[in-house]
C-alpha cells in the first residue's frame, strides 16, 4: 500500500487484510469504531475498481476527456493541480499512454 500522510491511516475491514480503507486519524475511538461498523456492514456495496461494482455499467462510471492544448501559464497550473491530487492519493487520475 502507498505511504499515507500523517493524518491518515489504513484499516482493513476483514481479518485476512482484505478491503483496506483509509481513515482520518483525528477520529476519536467511539467515532472510529462507529465508522468501522458501518463500513463492515456495507462492504457488499463498496467497490475497489469499477469491475467490483455489480449492476452498474462501467460507461456510467468512466468519463474520458479528450486531450487539449493549454497555454503555458495554464499548463503550469494544471501540472500543480494534478501533482497535488496524486500526492493526496487520488486514484481517479490515470496517465494517457500514447500509442
């Protein structure tokens, strides 16, 4: 698993280290336990990839934007924004591989 920022931690929802979730460390013990109870109760509706979500057409979940040219100033802004998302661990961004 990826290293996390100091205010986040991993917790697995099953005893065999399946279904990892990321939880804020600022939760107190009762809040933490309540959150885990809710997540464990509803693991059947969570998906770790689009293939895991049963009954939903992947085309509903996926949206691909065409590549666009940006002026140099906007390129820098976009690079910083994408870098911040990647640093936070967002997995919604995937690189486009040119063929």
